C-alpha cells in the first residue's frame, strides 16, 4: 500500500491589504507610476489619488480634484522621471496632473467643449516617442463620442489660456465604429509600417457593436505623427466587450465581456505568429446560475499570464497560452472594478468597488487592496 509522502505545512496565501484613505466613490482605474511602488487611481468622486503601496509605509501621498466631473480613465507618463498623470473626465476633458508641481491643466476635449457627458473620455493611454525624445510622449484618448484622439503632451495649456475653453486641438482625430469601452497599448512586436513612418505604438480599442479596432501610431521622418487603422474585426464573444488587453508581448488579445467570458485571440492578420495556437473563449466569474461581468484584465509584465476580475468579487489568474487556471484569490467585499500589476509582477493592486450592475443599493465602501503574488500563482503551467 503506497503511503502519501509527508508534506511540509503550506504557508497560507498572502492577505490583500487595504490602502488608507481610498476613493469615496466608484473606482474606475488603477495605474502604477513607472518603476515605482506608488499607484494612481481615478474615481467617480472626481479626484485622482496617489498612494504609496509599500507595506511598511503605505499612505495617501497626494490627492487632487480634477474639476472634470467623475473621472472615467487614467494613464501615467511612460518615463519614470516624469511624475505625471492624465485623466479622462465625464465632461469630455483630458487633463494633466503634475504630481511634483501640484498643478493640473487641460490637454483638450472630446466634443465641442466642456460639460457634455455624451463625450466622456472612457479610455486613455500614453505612447512613448522613443529614445532621444527626452521622455516625450503622446496621449491617446477614446470616448463615448466614438472618437479616438491623439494629443501632444507638450501642448497642454492652463484652463484660462484655452481657446473658447476647449484647449489645443488634437494631433489627430479618428472616427471609431461606436462608443469606446476599452483600450490598450503595446510597444512590442510592432514590425514596420507601410511608407516611411516608424511605428512607435499599437493601440487596440473595443467599441459598441462588439467591434475591435487596432491602430498603429507612427512618426514620419519629418516628425509628423499619425495613426492608421490596421485591423477592424468583430469580437469572438457574443456580448458587449467590457475590457480588452494586449498580451504582454503584443502578439494577441484578451477580451472580457459582460457575460462572464474571456476570449483569447491572435493577430495573424498583422503578421504576428500565434505559434499554431487558435482563438478560444472560456467561462469565468460565475456563481451557480449567476453570470457576472468581467470588469478587469491585467497581464503579468514578464510571464505572459494574466488576472481577471469580475462583479462576483473574485480575482482569478490564468495561463492563457496553455488554457490553465492558476489560482483564485478569495472573494473581496464587492465587485472588482480595476486591477494593475506592479513593474516586476510581485504585487497586484485590486479595486474592490461596486459597479452598479444591480442598480442603486447599499454596498461595501470602495477599497484599493494590494495583494502580494506568489510565484505559483502567476507562473505558466508546464504543458
């Protein structure tokens, strides 16, 4: 009779720890500052906050009301020496907050000026201009008005200098198939573009009508910046896309829908090798017969695995290439609204924040949790 080998006691998994002084209304986005243990958050309370996440001195470092109504989106300047945050507001504005200087200004607006929530800026990202640009970068926004806009971060003006209250014009404005629900950027495996431009970033946008659009952002030899549509296709999921992310190496996409499913899709149309893998979808964030939306997807920065967060309040890590579930983090008090890995993937920031999928009701207070991630929770499984 074979006997079980005695195993040493397994250490309990790390407990998520809440950060002090969290946002006071729905949390919409989380983003670590580059090469930093500090994290920025945006919220329906209209303020952007920066927290130190280090467990020995976790604190609220700074907070600023952005005067844009609820904040729906957030991005950080890509260079670590620039302590700059960008926010997308319900009023259609893209704004810049300089943490060190304690100042904020308007980069520009979607729509015809401030105050039109039909033009709310739902998605933001920043694109580094590359070596030799001195930390220079572009800001890309997408909104409920169905437009993708590219801004030069340098042209930001103080509100009182803006023309007709609108701020400077965007570098480029592209019509999307519908309202923007999710967006992501990759700077990996870009290849070359047609013409004489140098591709510096690739952007994916998920819109209403279950459309997925991919744009390449290029800098021409004369310095002109432009974005061109490379691919538009329908999502492989039957329901509205809530979140979309590039693989960490840019070779594929993960999409989460309102109907508790995630799709893994590849980008052979862009000349990217899928290694013989085919697209597929899997069910997640379901409890018995109840199906919850997938609100957030975060890729580990180096290993290629990813975490999903849903309205069921759980976070699950997955090895998408090998179709394996890795671990489930025990249920948090309410919906997981946003997530972000830190630069080396050793911790995951999780926003536990009711997303009103069941309408107005009493709900736990909004919290940002920091969860240390163990190696076996994020390492790919061997096949």
